[in-house]
């Protein structure tokens, strides 16, 4: 297994239900969720608020954790002892969030083209993780564990991203049923 990169993202919606997506200018042609990497000294929720504010200018209210989404290649052979495997191996904490206010609180960082999309008219060119996370978030799921490969294939049967036992399909951050 490679060195794991911890990241955060959010399915951010506005009061009309549109989803905020970002298309990076670094040659990528696919739309993705706003987000970024965790810093050593912060929680996933703190990182999500910081990254979304920096990337989009919007302050957000994190509603709950949709799930953990891993992008890696589980079929890759294990690395030799003391070595990292093939990249990327990314674990993304994806939150469900709503915007606070009627306009961005600040200017977005450069390098990302932002656009709001109605849920029934999402662009075809979405990253595999974005497609899975938006589908799960809009269906009200939480507690999802999902893996995709760099080529976009899913690990395991398609459509298996459901809330595990003890998790509810929506609700407060970190809540479980008992």
C-alpha cells in the first residue's frame, strides 16, 4: 500500500438544491467537489470548512459526513518492505454541506472554475469519486464506505454504497443509532 493521503471534500448545495462543483485549471477536464488535503493539526471537519472557503469563497455549514471514499488500486501488488506502493492512494472524508449567506464571504482561490449545477443536470465529466459522493449525498446516505480505482472503476458490486448497520441515512455530524 502506498503512503495514504488524507483529504476532505463536500457536496455543497445552495437553497435551491444546486450542487457546487469545481473544474481545476491544471489540465483536468473533469468536475470535482471542492476540497483539499488535511493538515496535521486539524480535524476533517475543520479542514473541510477551511478548504471550501479557500477554494470557493463560500462559508459552509457541515450537515453530516456522507462517507469515506478511497481512490487507489487494490489490485496493485503489495510493495516491498520499507517501500511505498503505486500512487495515488487517497482517502477522502466527504461531507454534506449548505452555504451560509447569499454570496461568497471572500474571493475564491485561483485555479478552479466554479459552477452551480442542478442535481438532474450534472456534467458528464465528473471524477468517479465525485459521481459516487454526489449520488450518495443526494440520496440522503451517510456512513458510506466506497472505493474507486484511478481508472474510475468501483471495487465490489456496483450500487453497494449504502449506510452500514448502526448508521442513519442523514443527520448530525458523527451520529449513530444505538
